[in-house]
C-alpha cells in the first residue's frame, strides 16, 4: 500500500525529509547540512535521564557531573568532531542531546 493509498505524505511531499533511526526526521539529498558549518551541542535537561550514551560516544566534548548527567564543553563543535557529535545526538535514548546551529 502506498502513502497515497493510506492518506499519508510521500517523501517528496515532506520536503525531502525521511525518517531515520529512532523515527527522527533527517534531511535527505540536497538538504544536507554542510559539515563545516559551526554547530553546538546542547542538552535538554528535562528530557535527559543520564543514560551516559553521549558521554561514552563523545568524551572529547562531553563529561559527566557527579550525578552522571552530561556537561558539554562550551563553544562550537570542531569540524573534525561533527560526525561523532551527530552520532552521539542520534544515539541519545531520550532525544535530549541536540546538535544545533549557534544562535
């Protein structure tokens, strides 16, 4: 059964977005972000449950406080670490780690 038959949107109708791991939407094709663009890691303290996955995957930028919650190094993510930062954000079981453009 196609998306049209179900009454849903196809990938083209969603603007090139497709569900990735954990059902998150990620830009596909031409909409991909330039890896050299400055980006920062942020933690949603309400969503974080201190699983520690991000700390294990990106110890260069994330350490643990005394209770096991992540502490993010200030400033933008170095370009060489962006793929690892993306992996850490995508691996967060509570979706609390965000990789964003700086404000």
